C-alpha cells in the first residue's frame, strides 16, 4: 500500500484516497488500484414537544412527541421505548429522548428533555350559614361559600353557581368549588337545615247553633289548634268588627249573618266562616189572652221599631218596640185578621221587610 503496510489488509481510520500496488513475483509485473474512503459521522438533531407541561386534576396525561430534521431516524427514550410518541402520567424532570441515524449509527449529541410537573392542589373553601333552622320568623336560610379563583356549584334544585344561596326547604346542602387553573375540586356540606315552622290552624264554632230564633244571642269562639296568631280580623257581612276579646264575640243577630274570622300567623293565614240564620215569626195571635204568641218581635233585649201596613198600603202602626196587633193609626183598635207588611229598623242599622199574619 502507498504509505501503508506491505500486506493484503490495511485498516484505515481517516477518509482519503488509498492506492495499492500488486507485484507478480515471477515476472515482476505490477498492477495498481486506488480506493477512495469517505466519512459520514453526522449526528442527527432531536426535539421533544412539549418540552414542559403540568399534570392537573383535569390534565391527567401528556403526550410527548419526538422529532428530527434528519429523515428516517429512530428514537430511544430513557425508558428504552422507541416510539416517536409516548404518553406520560407522572411528573418528572428526566423525560429524555435521543435520535439515532440508522444509516451511520450516529445518535444525537445531547438528548431532548421534557420537564413535566404536577399541580393537583385542592382549592381552599369555606361555607358559612345564617342559621340551621327554618322558623315562621325566618323562613329561609342563607348559605355562603368563599373561595379564590374558583367556580361554584350548589346541590340545590336550581344548581346555583352564585356565592350565596337562600334555601327554604329542610335538608343538607353541599357546594363544590372547582379551581379554574388546575380543575381540582373541594366539596363542603352544610349542617342539616331543620324545619321548625308550625303552621297556624284554627277552629271557629258557634253556641248554641247556626239556626236560631229572633231575639236569641250567639257566642262565636275561635280556638287555636296549632301555631300562634299575630292578628285576628273579624267580619260581619263583609264589614269589619272589633270584639273586645279577639277569640270570642257575642251578639244578637237579626237576620242571615255571615261571620268570617281571618287569623294571620308568622307562617300562614287562615280564614274560617260561619253563617247564622235567624228565623222571624210569620204569625201571631194578639186576641188570645193566655199570653202565648200574642206579640210580634216585641219585648226583645233591644227594641225593634216597626212600620206596619195593611194589604192596601195603609200604615196602621208606627211603633218603637215591635207590634202587639193594635192599629195605632185607627183609634188603637185591634187589627183585623189578615196578612200585614212590615218594615223593621234593626239595631245593627239595617232594615228588614217582610209579612206577618194576624191570626184569630
């Protein structure tokens, strides 16, 4: 070899053009051959994408992708996996990959490194409440959640997302805070909200009964069955009356009377009603001397003035206390038997018109 050994084999380590001369021993004839040795030790580049990332409660894995501008390279990760892409689920600063050129066997001078960190910190959350009882005075409870950079979701029927909610039903309510940065969640529950409301209920009764004769008195009583009332309003035929005792009223009605009591409590309002029907006499016998049924609406506790007319429209009596059958407009003679029309001025300020028969 030119510049080399006189041997059949010549190991070379540098690129060059090498010449070999072969001599035939018997004739000393020679032959010459040149060989060009080139060199390819180019190292491929390598890149990993992404080169940094963070695992969170919502991002539980990250895909790392290796690439090179050298075509046809192979990859080798630190765990000896060889795919270009790999999925990682744990934090590490040592995810690395090299590229290997299969043509020359060279690998990238330095590996590409990905630094994967982790943020799974649950957000701080507090839950405050105005009360743990529902009452007639406080028929709702306010729950308030406090957190920073979080989205809130309540367990109420509306699935509220506000910081505070107002609840009016018994039960336990929870709120979940989701960290906007890492998606991690914290959930807190309220104490059991207890319903202590007692609904008002009343009974309304009359003594002796709802059907009475003219001149009889009735006693109306309100009985509280449950809860407590704040006010009771009485009405007689839609007009408001004010008894001395809000739970009892006594009076002498003179016709069809509708009584309504309305009791208002802290939680609810209850109304009850009674109708009293007063029966007026339709006949009397002023001629009998036995003292039975001899007058018409006379001698009541409260006198009732009357105007009495015969069937021709003639006024035959004008009294301040019922009628004893005497035709005061006709020389105080007894009225003849028959049906008479009357106009009564009642003590409650109303007027009643009707007929009564004088019977012998």
